[in-house]
C-alpha cells in the first residue's frame, strides 16, 4: 500500500490510527521531500518584501496559507495534521491571531452542518432506511452504475431550488443514499478494490453534480442570496426567475455531460449490474413494512427537508434544522452519543475544514484578495468585453484554490470582480450572473472547496489526487459550458 493510500484523508480507514499503526508506517524520504517543498514555497512567499498595497502581515499570511494548501495537495501527512500544523505556524508567526481568528472557523455554522450531516447519515444506516431507499433506487435504475448516477443527479436537481444549503442537500439527503447503495454493492472505503466498485464513482459524481445544481438557482446554496444582495448594492437586479432561466440550459447540459465524463475518466469497476434490480426487488419484499425506527427516521427526514426549504421564510438556519434532527435521533435512540463519538469522519472533517476556514478569513481582512484583484484588473484593460468576462471567470475559478467555501469567496471578491468586469465594458447583468453561477461551479474543485466537497472527501471513498484531478477537469468543463452555451442562451433570452 502506498503512503498516500495509508494516510487516506479524514474518512479513510487509516485516518484515526493509533501509536502502533503510526509506528508501522514510518516517515519516509518521499514524505520528507514533500514536506520540504511545502516549507520552502511557503517560506519564500513569507520572506518576500510585501508589494505596494499589501502589508507584511498579509504577505506572511499568504505564505502560511499557500504552504498549507500545498501540503493538502502533496499530502506529506494526513489532511487534518497538515491543517493543524499550518494553523500552528500561522499563530507562531503572528499571521493568525489565536484569540480572534485562528479558531474562528471551528465555530462556523456551515461546518457544523457538515458534522450534523454525518450523524444524520448514521441514522439512515442504523435504522436500515438508507438501505431500503438504496434498494428502491437499485430496483428501478440498477441496471448500470451510470443509471444510478443519473438518478441521483435528477434527485439533486429536483431538490436544489428548494434547498438553500447545498451541504444539507448532499450531506443530509443524498449522501446517506449513496453510502447505502454502496454498502449494498459491498463498496466501502476500507480498501481500493472495495471503494472503486461503485462508491467512489457515485461519491465524486454527486459532488460535481451538486456544484452544477448550486449554480443553477439562487436558492440552491447559501452564497446565492449573498450574490443577489451584493449585485443589488451595485444596482444590478438578479431575480430568482432570471437566475433560474439563465442557468437552466447550460446547467442541464452539464448535468448530462458530467456523470458520463466521470464514468469515462474514473469508472466504477461495477458497470453493468443486471442482477441488481432483481436482487433489490427480492430483498425489498423480504424487508417487509417499515419498522418504527424507520418511520421515525423517515418523518424526521421529511420535516427537516420542509424546514430547509422554508428556512428563508420561517427564519430557521439550516444548521439549526440539522441539529434538531440529530436531537430527535438521540432522543429516540436511533443513534447514541457513543455512535457520534466513534464517527472519525465527522470529527476529522470538523478539524481540517474548520482550520482552513479560519485561515482563509485573514486573506480578505488583510487585503490580500483586494491586492490580487487589482492585478487582475490591470491585466484585462482594453480587451473586448467577452474576452474580459472569460478571463475574469477563469481567474475567479482558479482563485478558489485559496478559499475554503463558496460563501467566503463571494463575500471577499465577488463585488471586486463584477466591478472590474463592468469597468472593462462587460454588460452588468451578464457579468453579475456569470460570476454568480461560477460561485456555485467552484464548489467541487478541491476537497476543501465547499461543505459538500469536505463531506464527500471525509467519507474516504476518494483519494486527494483523484479528488483534485476530477474536480479540476469537471470544473473546467462546466465553466466552459456556461461561457459558451450559457452566453449563447443568454443572448437568445435577451440578457445581453
């Protein structure tokens, strides 16, 4: 087994190893070289005299952050370990304030929503409801792995307009179904052979599909309403209907392309499962009617779904709804505190994602993102507006490697990018819409890009290298579709 497999990220079977396990896999030369690369690159940026418009502390924070991100990509150590080391270096160098900023991400409601999603998934598994739902999917779509992926994609699309949290949609609703389908096919993160049967394919496909549906509707992710509000402050009106109309055509094309693309570049080893439908139907008959715990789980789930959909009206936060569900599961003993404590994936994800969110915030407050925006603005002066929009959208996409959530990036640089675009001659509405849609499309490009990405990564089905490779390819494909088919469609409907 390779080092990277041994250290599989938060949800992997090796992630929570003890002393004996660590001793059986000593730090080797390859890990040392990777560590040196991370330190040298981060230190080089740290020591560079700050350019005009950037403070020394901002440059230091950029060095620490880039070194940490490089560590997450190269994996000299497990993900959570890299994040903790990066945070520690940030505090030691005064780039991060330990009293105000360093641990702020651990208190983020979005991150705790991810943690709650893991516990909800436990409820689906422990009651058997997840397995039952998985069997229903298999009985109807189980002739092929690709068919199952399209079925889950259709479910995400239907849920997206009414689920303003993409983490709740994937983590609380679809993720338990994915894990249950995988379990039925004996596909778990315990080994490469097992995870690649179908679990890894369904997990990574669901993650990239979730990014597409997040880009299609203003209410499909938490960042959507923020985009609309920021655009309104710039006197650009983006209504729910205009965003949905603009996103529906390029979005549907992406939903058709992406499951098939991933099937080609990251295929499951189980491709055709003709017997799966018959076996699933037989097992459903043997299961009989729903048990009391299954009914409780089902009702709790439906109530959570309704509350998530109506959250903006009744003013209940998505994380509050998720923990209401967890509380019900605890009270009815569907899950126990011991179950929650033993969920290594949930707590590992809390650590690595929470630390990254805390580290990313100072990049905005210290002016690093504004400084980068000015550089971009100077690069696009005097170009045709379509070319300007293309360049800015790709910059907006790639700069997300520096952010740990869509919402953080929107809050930090959305207004800046739209302002640069409009000043360069891009019509205001297409500029605001394209960058708004891109704010959803960026959610699957890295394992720390968003709540759903962190959750899928934490489950352990997909390795870091696989996650980054597929996220980049799919992200570029979806951005290209929106910039070509999307702009063409927007011309037809009169947006520009």
